[in-house]
């Protein structure tokens, strides 16, 4: 079973070509991108899966086995996986639980066993499994479960360990069964590079309705955040709600919007798959993607998503009629608390909360013991890498890495968090406690403020690690 296959104990991280390059895939693209991931330090902050999306396929042979496109991949898939493994990466591929893939190449429906055998023989470590051309085999959770379970079983039968990532766009209540067969499951139609513009192609008009999950494209950051809100708790070590690949660095959003997008994906424990074309990586994009204090939230060994404690629409609306503010919170390892202030109003906002509200899930009306504790507040973006530093890295100057830049292939996030490694803590900016329980922050338009709270009371952790994380 995928959820206890030992993989994705924290949300998977890596890169996937689809958002920026679509079908324009090749051997060179994968190898060149891996080089950038390696040399920019992104592999070492955690992005270790290189995932090839749709359009790699050739014909299916008379023997029933799938071939790859030999023009795009002249040396073959095993060559690519060997190269990636040598560089310390894992290799991901894509197929669809349908007659064809979404780009109309050969799908795997009813070919699961042979296709899984091919992936295993090519050294594949990860399968993204899509939903196009499913031949009408959807409509109830059971029908969809069976179709996706066929590939789960086929992967298990190969004996090769592969992270299994479902991509059925949230249909048929996948969040109710994804965990039993897969390591992650998409919860929405395809993301697009816009913060909050509603689009009829993303078919849910009210993303807050948990029953309104349907395929589609052009789902904005805010649309997806609002969709996952009612079932954030479905993700846990081994299986995660997948909010879709990152748009950070694609060019359609402001820096603040990308910071908000990245922060929320980390706090909600979505897989973090970079979607930008890394051959054109800019210093500014790098300084979002490589913030170890934010990635530490994503890779927290407790694996608990934030939950929303406030949503307020009584704010300035933009030309799409959109505008709201939200507060999210949740526990962090070892006994910290995360608070995220999300400003999706059409102006800068001062947002205020207090200890009673932050700990409302631990006890109503201020009854939670934690609201009586003393807490130091750390801003997780205050230490964002300077752009000039990032530029130097992209020009091949690796000095920054010699000076103790956080490297998760040497020290795990869990170990570093356990000893409060300061590179993961951000910068101390405030203190709250029973005498001054309020936390009030100015949040720019379309952005977040994200804080780690450290408990000074000496109380032990509220939540324990699961057995496998100990
Ligand atoms: C969509 C999927 C995208 C991408 C695309 C490929 O269904 O959601 O992430 O994989 O197909 O054709």
C-alpha cells in the first residue's frame, strides 16, 4: 500500500516540466534542469525529484509494452534515470489512467502491469497518474478507486519503490481514499499563473463548497486554497493533498503573490514541485524557492497542515469582485506553532489576532493552556536570501554554500528543527503572552506574513510523531 511504502513521509519536492514547457520535453531538458537544481543548491534544500510529465510516449508495441519517443529521448529512459541517480536525484514519470493521456498519447488503462514493469526497468522512482480519457470509468469513489488501485497494485508487484501521485483533479472524493493507495492526490483542476482571478474553466464557482470539486483548468491560487480548506486534515505522513505544481517564477504574479503561493503550499503540506523553466531561473525566483525556514514548515516531521481559523470577506474587493483575508494556524515540530496571515484584499491590511484565537482548536474561549504561555514570534521570511547573493549563485559562485547554507542532504530538517537550527527559525520579531496576547501585523496586498511561534513555558510537545517518524 502506498501510504506505508515508506515514501513521502514529508511532502515530495522537486521539479516538473508541465507548467512552463507543456509537451516540449526532451532528454536535454531533464539533464540541463537537473544541473541547475544541483548547482543552485535547490537539490540540497530538498528538491530531489525530477519529474517528466506528458508527451514522452512513443507507440505501444505488439507485445503490449509502451515505447518512449526515440527522437526526444535518444538514449532512452534508463540512461536518464542513471544520470539523475548519479547526481543524487530521483526520477519521475507520467501516465494516465485512461485510454490516452491528456495530450493524446498512449495511456495505461488496462495496461497497468506492463507499464509498471517498464517504469521499474527504467529505474523510475515516481509516477504521476492522470485522469484523461478514462472511458467513462468514473462517477463514484469506488469506480475511480478501482481504476487507480490497478496501477497501485501493479507498481507494488514490480518490487520497485515508486512514489505514487494521483492526478484525478479531486474527482469522486479522492481525498477520502487517496491515502489508502497513493502518496498524494490532486484536489483540483489545473493551477494557472494568477493569484485570484476566477475563471469559468475552473468549474467550481464556489470553491468553499467541498462537494464542488470538478476537473478544469485555470484554477487560481486563492481558488485552490479555498478548495482544500475543508479537508486539510486528510494529509499526513505518507499521503498528501496535492494543490498542484508551483507557478513561482512563471511571470504572471507579483513577488508578493508568489511568496503567498509558496508559503501556503508549504503550510498546507502540498507537494512542492517547481513548475518554472529553470534554465531561465532568476535570482528573485531563487530567493523564494530556496528559503529553508519556509521549506522546514513543508518538511516538518509531524506533517500536520495548518487549518483556517478566520476568513473575512468584509474587505476591499478588486475588479474581479474578489477580496478576503484569512488566518491559518497549526502545530510545528517539536512544540512550536505556525501562524499565517493571508491578505487577499485589494489593499494593504493590518490583521490582528490573539492567543485565544490562535489556539481555538486546543480549547474554546481561551480555555487552551497554550493561550496562557509565553511565546517568541519568528518571521520566516525575514531572512530571505539577498538577490545579489542569489545572482552570484546563478553565476557559478558557490561561496555561499561553503559558509553554512542549510543543506538537507547533510542534515535532515527533523534533526535541524530538533536542535532549533537558526537557519530554519527566521528572525525574532515579537513576543506574546498572557500580558500582551495580541499579534497585530501589517500585510501587503496579496501577500502573507508567516510566523513560527516558540513556546517558552517548557511544556512538552502537544502532538507526538508517528511511529515511523520517531
Ligand atoms: C492534466 C494534468 C496536468 C498535466 C496535463 C498533461 O490533466 O492535470 O498537471 O499533467 O494533464 O497533459
